[in-house]
C-alpha cells in the first residue's frame, strides 16, 4: 500500500512539472511569435 501511494504522488508531481513546462514553452512561443498564432487562428 505504501509503495502504491508513493508512486501515485510521484506520478502526480511529474505530470504537474510537465504541464508547467509545456505552459511556459507555449507562453514563450506566444510572446516571441504572436503573428504565427494569429495566422493559425
């Protein structure tokens, strides 16, 4: 039981880190290339 809980929390932490990294990368691309985003829309 303890091992399963530890793996569960580790997976959540990794998922949050990946989500934050993707969000930061999207913000950087959006600020660097706003014209490209407007063309896609």
